[in-house]
C-alpha cells in the first residue's frame, strides 16, 4: 500500500512539472512586426495654376436688321439659318410710293433749274440799267435777290431728289454684316415702320466668338500680388483659356484672354474678363453657358500632394500623416489652395523632405512607429485620382 502511494505521488509531481513547463511563454517566438506604410518624399515642383470661371458665349458681331422706311414687305430673299454676305438684299418693301416721290422731286428740280435762267437774265439786265440810272437801285437789288433765291431753290430741289433716292434705296433692306442669319420675324405682306422696336431678323458672326467671364475682385488682387512678388510667372505673357462645354466635354481649341474690365461691378464685386475663341465648326453658339479654365501663371516652388493622402477631419479641415526621422507618425494640419489634376496644391503644412503617408492610413495613428516603403503611383491609382480631381 505504501508503494502504491509513492507511485501516485511521483506521477502527480511529474504532471505538475509538465503543466508548469507548458504554461511558460516560448522564448523563441517572434516579436510582433511593425505596420507598414507607403510614403512619398515631398519636393518642390513646377505647377501651372488655373482657375475655373463661369462664362457665356457672345458673338463677335451682332446686327439687328431693321427697316429705314415705312411700307409693306413684298419679298423675303434669304433662307433662314443660312450664311449671308454684307450688302446682300434680304427684304424688299413695296417701292411704288417712293418711286413717285423721286419723280416728283426730279420734276421740281427741273422747274427750279428752268426758272433760274429767267432770274439771272433779269438780274443782269437790271444791273446794266442801274449803271445809267434807268432803274432805281432798289429794283436792281430786288432782281439780284431773286436770282440768288432761284439758285438756292435749285440746291433745295437737288437735295430733295437725293433724299427721295435714299428712301427708294431703303426699300431694299440689305445685310449690314456678313454672318449667319436667324429666323425671319416678319412675313411678306407685313407692315414695317422705320424705327420699330422689333427687328426683322438677326445676323451674327460666329467664326470667332467671345466668352465673357466673371472673376471676383479678391481673386484678381491675389493674382496681381503673386505676380508682383514673383511667386507666379507668365509663359511669354500669354494667358491661354480652356473651355468646358455644357455637356462636360472640353472644347478642342484653346482660346486666349483678350482683356479685363477696368472697373469692378459694384453689385457683384466681380471683374469682367473676355476671352477669344476660334469657332470654325460653329460648335460655340451665342448665349451658351460654359466654364472656362484660365491659366493664371506658373509657380516654380510648389508643393503638390496626391489627393488620396489628404484627409478631412470632422470640421472639414485638411489633415495628413507624415513619418518623422524616427519612423514615428505625426499629424499635420494643411492649407490647400486648389486641385491640379489628381493632386492638391499645398500652401501650408508640408515642406520639402517630409515623408507623406499615401497608403496605409487605416493601419496607423499619430504616435505609431512604422516601417516605411517608397510609394509609387500605379496606372489604376492615377486614373482613380484623376477622376477624383476632375
């Protein structure tokens, strides 16, 4: 019985030793690995700065066709929507009354020219008689005045003929400019009057169009200050303008900024700008609302960060995570100026040499120690970021 107790005691101590040995932590197990992030080393770059402004297309030339005389429209001599040339006849007004007026004026001129001969003969005769005192001086003066009046009457009638000819010519309404004509606002048989409010048709020249833009006065001042300080430079003094159509597509031709208004609109606080675009295919129509991307200048010491690296806090402020020299994560508050393609232009919060975390945000937090790998943009990532930036 004693030997059996001894055997049980030995087994108990042996099992206890095994349990204790099994509960000890393994000295050969690996330590937990550090989270890995992909970071981009920030450096100064050259950035083309631009602004997007609302605008409206305006025809280079616009003419409202109006009658210069009263009358009934007899013929319409153009096709609506067609291209017309300057001087081309568009409408004909019934001209019979104006032909009669011209004939009457010409007859009055002939009568005045006939009467002037008799007046001149009498004037000459009275002057000769006055020399020998055969007539009074008063009669000689009256004869001279009658001759002068007859000559003046000829000039009056000649002017009346000229005016009647002008009115007759106005019965043929011609195009003031070359361009594309719209719909006719009057039909044959309609009564028109000189100076009427409604035009007969509208002609617009659209081979070259203007785009009128509006930019806030504060933005204009910031741009001028940046140019004066040397932070921005112009490329050869040109300011190219890119146009975004209402369907979201980019107009294939680049325009050029022509001028800016000299004063600020007091009701809107904006400055009017005008850009010029070639329009050979007539794609840009007057009155069309567009958006213009205006190149403001080139910034040579710019900080650009991928958009996926910039996050927003609950207050909407831009934040980013960077890795310091000890591989510890730090949070930075940023100020972003504008989006350029798929990157943000950062004006404050980053400096050259900073290692900006682009991938792996979800695995770290400020104060974490990390392993850093170099971030490289893949084609898929570039496409996604470009869609975000656009």
